[in-house]
């Protein structure tokens, strides 16, 4: 069994290929049982353990199956450590034999951002140029790169409660090149209300339990990408954001079970779960066309789907195996 570290994962998950891989996976062919969600009580507060299995159906050859274990420790922010860590075990679908133990943190942040980019292919305006990223954690830089791979992003604004972290992240992307072009500007902001009204895409990746983004700030045509809140008591937006938007999700089951932003809006009486327009599988398969007009406000709520991890793990493994064979030739 191979051990694939974060560097190997990053090298073998180029954005365009990863987004395409997720699109194929959401179109069908992968079995995704419900994920196991366990609260871990600690003296310094609650942590979370997630177990996410998935496998290719019997018609796939050679076929794979896998499971991810993720630990979410918000307390790590006080230790200067990532809040999320984990591993992915990929096995041969024909024999059940383990193939690789893959760094789960790098796999997770890249597949999560790629899922947001896949949604943006269908939901963000094709001329979207201004991206506002809310949050400065490990996922924030991935969202910048992923969205820039599917839309002609020219201006990036980073907001974080810690302005210094936002400035550091913005500075690290000041010379970032997507293809032959570089961003025109990458800046930090200390006031969301001043930058969200100018955004074409707002991508939020926080562990917030209080609304950060207000619906009244959203201009017609905005695409809102909500990634961070993954439990019913967590939210990144107020209920007006949901009420004003055409709402899409990565999966109906995940959204109905864990999407705090949507549950708060339901409790406030401005939204109902049956108002969800579509899940990613319907977008990827062509069942739903996605954005309905240039002025529509679209909202994509992501809580994570195990097929994303399996699809990304397969891509890592096959790219790594192919490059290893070429190196030995």
C-alpha cells in the first residue's frame, strides 16, 4: 500500500481535470451511503468525527472503493493548527485490497473547492470577474484557484475577521497566474458590507454560527457559494440571502440533514426545502440547466459528499501510478 502525502495529492489534482472528474462522478456510477457524523465531547469544546464511504458500482472496471475519516477540531485555531485533518483509504473494488492511504486534508480541501467550481460552471455568470472570499483558512486559497479555473476572475477580495491573515493571503496571490493571465488585483477587506455588493461570486468557507453575509448586499446576478457551515447550528448568511436566491445543493440528503443556512431560513419562515432547485447530480447529468437569467441570484450550499472524495482519490491514484510507471520506463 502506498502512502500519498499532501505534495503528491496536490501535484496530481490539477483543477480542470479535477472539476471534470467530479462532473463525471456526479453524473452517475458511484454509490454514496449516508456519512457517519459523530460528536466528540471534550473539555475544551466539541469536536467532530466524520466517516464517509463510497464505491463504484459493479459495472465499473477495474472499480474502486474507499472511505475518508475526517476530524474537525475548531479548538485548533488557538494552537495555530488546522481545524480539519483526515486520511483517505482507497481500495481495489474487485478484491478489497488497500491501494493507498492518501492525505485527507489536502484531498478534502481540493475536492471541496472543485465542487464549488463545478457548481459555478452552471450557476455563476459566464462573465464573472470579481470574487470575494470570506474566510482565511486552508480552504480559502483553494477557492480562489478553483473559481479562477472556471470563470474569468480578474479581481479577488479576501475578507477575514483577522485582517492580517486576510492581507497575508491576498499578498500571496498578488502574482498568481491562471493560464497566461494574472489577476489584476488581489486585496484584503475589513468590511464585508463594502465589498459584497460589487462581487460576481461570493465564496464563504468559515465555521461561523452567526450570519456574516446579508441578503440586502447581494446585487442581481451574484452567485453565492457557501462551503463552511456543515451543521444545523452553523450559518454564514442571513435568511434573506436564502430567500432572494435560487438555491442549489451538492446533495438533497446532505442539505436537508446538515445545511444550517437553509435550516435557519426554514425556521424563519422564508424558505422551504422543497424550494431547492437541484442538486449537483442533476446539473452534471443535464436534468437541470442551472442559472436562469443574468439577473438571477444563485446560491450553492455545500456540505460535502463522499463521491467527491472517491472521485478525487481515484484521480490522484491513477495520475500517480501513471507517472510512477513512466519514471521507471
